[in-house]
C-alpha cells in the first residue's frame, strides 16, 4: 500500500465518523426540542444537520482519492512499497489532525446552535448570550481547528522533525553509554 492509499482509507474512515456524528447532532436537536418547545422546528433542524453531515461525508468519501493525492503531494513518485517510518508517522499526524478537527468542530457547532436557540428567546444576540466562557470555548475550538489543519497539511515535515529528534536522542544515549 502506498501512503496515498493509506490516507485515502483514513479519509473514508473520517467520512464514516462524520455520519455517526450527524446522528449525534440529530439527538442534540431533539433535546433542544424538549428544552425549548417554542424554538422553531428542532426536528427539521436535526434532519437538516444530519443531511449536511451525510453530504459532507459523501463528499469526503468520493473525493478521498484526490484529497489524499493533494495531502501527500510532497512525496514525489508514488511507488507500491511498504510504508517507511516517515510515511507511517505522517499518516498518523494526518489522522490525528482529522480526529482533532472532528473533536473541535462538533462542539463549536453545538455551542453555536445553543447560542442561537437560547439567545432568540432572551432577545439578545447569540454572541452576547455566549458570555465570556462561551467566547473562550469558541476561541479554543477555532484554535483547535487551525492546529488540526496544521497537522493534516504539514504531516510530512512534522514526521521528519520527529524522526530527527528520535535520532538525536538515540545518538546522545549512545554517547552516554560509551
């Protein structure tokens, strides 16, 4: 398997995870319905969120080949060989970035939906309703999304840096043993 194929498999796993997250959002919308009976139609909102996430998952699934080609564009010639340590580390960084993206994006969407829902009841803006704690959560989620993008896009430089650090520590351990 090439690194591109491994990344494509990871992207397809991410697409499946998006489908599961869509149904979690549906149940969140149903909980909103129980909490705020006057706020619009949460069932419709839940179904539209499920449709949005399933559509995103379908796009990621279908585009996994071109996306993986773009993500490993710095590799050069793609040969069908066993992956090197750098390839495995890079794939791990990409998958970690995608996982982190999912872990930051879903709470951000949930927080914003709650802010819009509850702010309309109180007659204030969603941004004001968030308060300082909510704004801090939004900032942390946005920072996590940026870092996730960094891990996905810069996976090979990170892998090379990690391998260089491992070699440096191994060399210093050998020097101490002598």
